[in-house]
């Protein structure tokens, strides 16, 4: 997978030494959805690591399967927050980069 980060997202994230987790979790009852989130985290043994400029992104294999694309772009728009976009669709918008348990 290729992870891209737009200039707007890089500016919003600013410099950090902490890796950023891109997480997808299956939620719901009868109508299952994937809920995506971004948070600062530490690398686990099963994580794929993507270096984009000075930023490090972590993605587990399950999330990669949920994304279902060879390219993922992290974008930021003032009206929508962080967005996760593939060439086929917008996976999520309105995301905030936060500490894991907040």
C-alpha cells in the first residue's frame, strides 16, 4: 500500500516523533460498518510501517484489508477535519488526530 499525506494534513499534524495509527474497526449490529480513527500510538509487532516525509504511520493488517485499496491519502480540510480517501471513495471524514484513549 502507498500512503500519501497532503500538504494541508502535514501542516495540521505539525512535527511529531510519535507514530500515528490509522485504525479501522468493524462496528454495528445488523448493518456492519468500518469506523476509522487516527491516534498517536506505539508500534506493535504486527504493524505495517509507512514513512511519509517526517511522519510515521502504523496500520495493522485488518485495517489494510478494510481499506481495500493500494493507495490511501490522508487529507485535511477546515470544514471536514482529517479525511481518509482512496482513489475509489472517501472512507472517512471529520476525523481528529488525538491520543488513543480520549
